[in-house]
C-alpha cells in the first residue's frame, strides 16, 4: 500500500459526536450548548449535519472568555490547589 494511503487525512467537517470530542465534551453537553446558542448549530449537507472545525475553534475561543473564566473567578486566585475538598 502506498505510504500516502496510510497517512491520516485532515477532516474539516465533523458529525456531532466527533465535534463534541473535538471540543472535549460529551455529545449531550455539546447538544445542550447548541440549544443555548453557545456553540454553532452546524449545517446540513444532503441530510447530514456537519460542524466546521473552524467554526468550532471560533466558538471555543469565545467560550474561553466566558463569565466562568473571568479573572475574578479564577480558582487558582481563590487558593484552590486543584485538589477536591
């Protein structure tokens, strides 16, 4: 088999489960965040819903700046050492 055939191919369009894993969350949380408009809804191609990784990257950047990540809510600043009580 040619070496090129064994190389992983980059994928730009992801289905819901793969898009959720790309972001780093469960598919149910991914769908919840779509329903609250915090993540893109994707688009349909011949009845298949896909998410563009570029849109996911943009949404992820917006999430990083959300209220839970504001400087005044940083757990490290609050003395949290990463160990659950």
